[in-house]
C-alpha cells in the first residue's frame, strides 16, 4: 500500500507540473503537448483507482482525437503569441482569484472526505466480477442521459466553431467560388482560333 501511495503522489506531481506548463508555456504547440502529458498522467491515476474504462476513454478520445484537433486548430489559427501574452498579464488577477477559489474548494472536499472515512485508507477494492464500464453506462444512460446529450451538442458546436475559425477569410487566402464554377460557360473558357497551315520549308 505504501508503494501504491508513492506512485499516486509521483504521477499527481507530474500531472500538476504538466498543467502548469499548459498555463505558462509561451508556445501554443508546447502548451498542447503539456496538455497531452497531463491527460496521460490523469489516465494513470484512473488506472490506479481501478477505473479502467475511464482511463482508456481519456487516452483514446482526448489524447487521440481531441488533442489532435486542438493541435491542428492551434497551428492553423496562427496565434499571435505577443497578443496572447498581453492578455495573460491583463487577466492575471482574475485567473489567480479563480485558482485560489478552486484550491479552497478542493481543500474543503479533501477535509470532508477525510472526516467521513477516517478508518479507511487507500482505494477500496472492488468485488470480484465487478465491471465499472457496466456501472458507468447504467448511470450515464439513465440518470444523466440529458446531461450526456447536452455535452454531445456542446462538443458538436465546438467542432463547428473550430472549423469556422480555420476557414475564415484572410488576406491572400485562395478559396473556391462554387457558384461561379457552376455558372461557367464553355465559350467563356475556351477560345477557338483558326490559323493557316504552316508550309514546310
């Protein structure tokens, strides 16, 4: 159990450092890579908590799909790093205040859980034959089905917004004019020129 606790704190510290790298990284691509590292360590923590389904979904969905989407969006948006840094210093007091509020809430939750379960230590072992995938699906598609559908709609809107931002008109950007291509006529594109046959010398 001691080795289990050591591993937990090691991976939690790495995840915390990677999260700080996401916030304070100057390069947007580096920030995305730090976010991938954060998700990997969170997946390891889920595995240690015997929530294998959540860990696999976190790696496959977020690291495998969402992070790739983020990376392409960041690279295609051509983010102005200097403007982002100016915005970071301007909103720093608000961000620090929200971070402190979250820290206070986390400390209260940890303290309450420690008061409730003082006798228990570590993660509770699951009974034999227990499937966290089945239990999660039973709760997700019965009690929280509306929240699940709302989250799906929000993700769809985020994808559409990302595509719209990447396809916006920029100076020097070449785009197709579908209506002009459909309305084109052959005589506007092809010109037949009659020439006299050349005589061989």
